[in-house]
């Protein structure tokens, strides 16, 4: 009876570990999708609303889903610190965002170039380039989440079963 309980605990731990790895991939995909939506909202705010940058970033945060915290923090840094450009506030907010991989950070750091300091047309050109790259990264993340997520789940089950068999 004790062996059975131990075997079930080992199997459950392996399955949970596999599911967590798969969830991390899916969470990255959702975060990139939110960043993409937030970027589109920011572009609309710059193009049509002509609001000051803190309000534009705050409005974009509402539509950014899981990535809304990045836009919200950038708006707060911009509002709170005098003499800070929107690009500097964006980079500071990006540095505080913990769930990002280094590639994602580098990609999103491109938004800081000219943000809030150049005219609307130049900002929109730079943000459009970033949007296209972010869309590509989002598609790659979706492919990885679909493909590797299944692998991690199967590895959790299979690895747990092998461990149980080895220990019995």
C-alpha cells in the first residue's frame, strides 16, 4: 500500500511538472499576444487620439491583457518622473517585467526608439516595424506552445511512469 502511494505521488509530481512547462509556453504566447494588442492600441492612440503619451500608454494597457502591466508601468514612470522621455520610461518598465525572455526584451526594447520624442508619423513607422516583428514572434510562440506543450505533457506522463517502474 505504501509503495502504491509513493508511486502515485511520483507520477503526480512528474505529470504536474510536465503541465507546468507546457503552461509556461502557453503563457508566453498569451503575453506576446497581449503585447501585440497593446501595441496596436498605442498606435491608434498616437494616430487618432493625439493624447499625451502617459494617457496613450494607459489606454493601451487596458487592451493589452497579460502585457498590460508593461504599458501601465511605462505610463506611471512617465507621469512620475520629470524629464524622462517615453522611451526611457518604456525601457525602465521593460526592465521590471519579470516573465520575459531575453529575446522578447530585446524585441520590445525597439519600441523605445523615438517613442514620444519624434513626430507621430515617425513613431508609427517604428511601431509598425515592431508590430510586424512582434506578430512573427507571437506566431513562433504559438507554434512552440502547440508542439512543445504536447511533448512536455507526454514527457511528464512517460517520465513519471518510467520512474515508477524503475523504483518498483
